C-alpha cells in the first residue's frame, strides 16, 4: 500500500506506521438509496477515480457483473450502502467488488428463502426494496409502503412509483413532473405493469427487510403530506381526498410565505 511518511518522522515512527499498516485511505460514504450514477459521482470526488463514467461503465458491464456472482444486467441494487475506507492505489474493479461483498454479508440465506416463499427472485426483491428506499422518507413507513406495492402487484395494478419514471435521467431527484411520468422507459411504472427490469437504487437492510416482510394492511395508495410522511388509503376516493388536503396545505403555505415576504 501507500504510506504517508514525511521528513519530520523519526525512525521509530516510521517503523510503527509500517508495522501497523497505516496506509493512506479515503473515506467514501454511500447513503441508502444512492444509485450507481450518484456513487460514481461520489467516488470522482476522491483521488480514487477521475471520471465517474469509468465506474458507471464498469458496473454496467454484464460480464463483470456476472463475475461477481450477481444475476443481473448491472450492479444497481448490489452496491451496498455503507461507509468504505478505500486504500490509495486500489484498482477500479476492486471498488464495486467490496460493495458487492458487503451486500452478500447482509443478504442472508434466510432472505432468499423468504423471497422464494413470496414468489420473488432475489433480484425482484432488491428491485422492490430499491423503490421503497426511494419513496420512504420516514423509516417507520417502510413496511407500509412495501405493503402498498405488494398489494398492487397482487391485483395487477401499475405500481405508479414516481422514482421509476426518472431513473437514468435524474441522478438526484428534486421533483418529478407530469412530463416525467409520461417518459418512455422500461423502468417507468406509470406506463408498465409489474416491477421494472431491475433496481433503481441501492437499498439498505431496512428497505430489504420491508420488501420481504410488508405490513399486513390493505392499503393501495399513499400520498405525501409535506413533512416526509405519507397518508395511506385503501380506496381511490379516500386517496383523492388526501391529495386535495395536500394541495390545499401547499397553497396555504405559499400564501403565508408570500404574506411574510411582503411584511418584511
């Protein structure tokens, strides 16, 4: 490895550094819900790689993906969110390998058994977990959101998950527009029934467990309440009312903000 030695260090300091293996490392934080584009951008902010496209191309290489024992087209969903300490000089192909190995320590055999019990493959569970990870802003709602999607799949309804409509076009989702929802993409669950072709992000363990063990409720709809939480409904009429309340609250908040600006 690479060591940060300098002329102010004494012989014993140098020896102690070498003996303890204090190599130069870079801390890379991969938050839950980051997609492969965001991870590539994060890595490019370190001296480890200069171009995020190098990372994106590698994790999208089917031959490389299969060499890591992942039965998917890309490593999206399998780059486990965590804090990594990557040594200076690490080869590019070893960076995703570390993340996949971390994933494999989390996704236990019991998870695969549970997925099979539900009638899902491992990749389908990770796909569902990735959608839930992007939708759930409050951890206590993960299993409820998962239940909505499980219930919709059982009824043959479209999932209509906003984050799927912008996958591959907006790495950071600030707002999903009506135009986005009409975008022609195999990932857009507003246009296609069932799960998208693969994960849209890299879920953490909480989201994976929520996908495997959804809450036992009959909810089919949910809408944001403006504070990160959601209102859940079993029928469309109640859902429409919730949407009306949300829009009314937004209008009220805008009026109050405008009034405050005028007073200042």
